[in-house]
């Protein structure tokens, strides 16, 4: 078994410690955001063919609460919810996050909506993903990705929950 040169090992470890302290590390910042989104505008197309198919174009607003670089932001949803009642669909859209510092983050999202048998009526489950599509200021040059759920917060409002990470692009 080879001998370990303790003096050289200590020198290397000291160098790595100082180098890391001076340059920092580029690690991803974990985030978890919840935002109750209230509709401010919407348009709905109900198919008149008996299929229960509808398309809802909606703009909602809320405030992002939680942790990470988007926490505290004002959030606006620009969504297209293409669904068949009782069956499901693939809603998608963008979220615009305006931080307290004036930076903007554009998040592209998509969920798979599935209806399950409920107690008195079908229950909707929305699970999907999000990705950071662009940004300004501190969010420029960043990548981000994670999971997204959408749940009813009231008859009209929706709770968007985003979990994942944001970090500089390579």
C-alpha cells in the first residue's frame, strides 16, 4: 500500500479550500414556489358537438411565496387549458415572474390533466413540468427546470406549485 505524503495532501487541500472560497461554486439553487392565481381575463370556447371539449384562454395573477430566486415575485399566467370534461387534456402556457428587484423570469409550463372518480363529481389532477425559458437581470443566462402541480384553491382561483432548481447556464 502506497504511503500518503501528509504535507503534500495538506498543501493540496489548503489550495482547494482557498480556490473554492475565492471563486465560489456554481451550484443550482433549489426552489419551491406556491402562488394562488386569480383570473383577471378569460375567453372560453365550448365545443357544441356533445364532446364536453372546451378551450380556456386565461390570464391569472398572484404572488409567489416560498424559496429561491422567484420568491416574492408578482406572477402572471398566460395559459391555454385544452380539456375534455371528465377525461382530461394537456394545459400549457407561460408564467411571467417580476421580482422585487425588477428582474423578469419567463417560465414555460405544461401539465397532464386527468380526471378521477370523486365522491360527488370527477376530481381533476394536474401534474407536469416547468422550465425557465428566458429572463432579464439576475435571471438572464440562467437555466431552470422542475415539477408543477395545479390545484383548485377556490371555485375560480388555482394554486400553482413549482419545485426544482435554477442555476447559471454552462
